C-alpha cells in the first residue's frame, strides 16, 4: 500500500527557502517524516517534487490507481493550477492539501485555493508537522478498520 506525496514549485529548495516562513526541513526530511507516520500501517510513500505543473499532473495520473491516498502541497499552483485541479478531480482516492505557512495570514493572493474544494481536508500553517498530520488523516480515512 502506497501513499503519494506531491510537492509543487519552489518546494525543492525547502530548508534554504525563506526559512523564517517555511522552516528548515528539506523536502527529503518531509518525505521521511511521512514515511515514518505511515510505516505503522506497513505503508510506503512515493515522494515527487516538481517545479512544473505538467510533471505533477503526470505524477497524479501515473499513481492514480496504485496509491491509497495523497498529500499535496501545490505551492503557488494553489492559486491557478487548473490542470492540477482536473488531474486531482480524476484521482479516485482521498487526498489532503498541505501548506507549510498560514496562507490566510499572508498576502491576499494566497487566500484562495482552486484545489481545496476537492480535498478531503486542508492543513495550513503548522510547518512540516502539517505533513505528519495529513499522513495521520490518510491512515484514518483509508486505513484498516480498527474493529
Ligand atoms: C505554500 C504557500 C504558497 O502560497 C506558496 O506559493 C508556496 C508554499 C506553503 O507551503 O506554505 O510555494 O504552499
């Protein structure tokens, strides 16, 4: 069982990118933390970072039947990533949108996500820990029934 972790434009330089806003964890640190959370269920993670919207669209297509859920930080594609939105609309499993920063405490252009209406849930403003929370949410939504 595999979870898809997608990070969009400008997230490949996490750790070095405006760390006062985005923190010091790298995209690899984040992938490890998600792998760590889902390991308890015996799940794996396929982690993809792409600066191009088309690469993210292809990643969603490539993994749409082989993953049980997804965690998506679309970066600035949150505001106008219509192709990514359509790819996620065709993604059959639950997915969670994550933003490291509290986008509503920032510039107005970050206040609206074209993706969020399709997400099972959204985690914002909790830094890299937000990805762990999203992973836990997927365990809850897609994991084995505890009864
Ligand atoms: C971000 C927030 C976006 O507005 C921004 O364009 C990013 C990162 C976040 O994780 O806080 O690239 O998605």
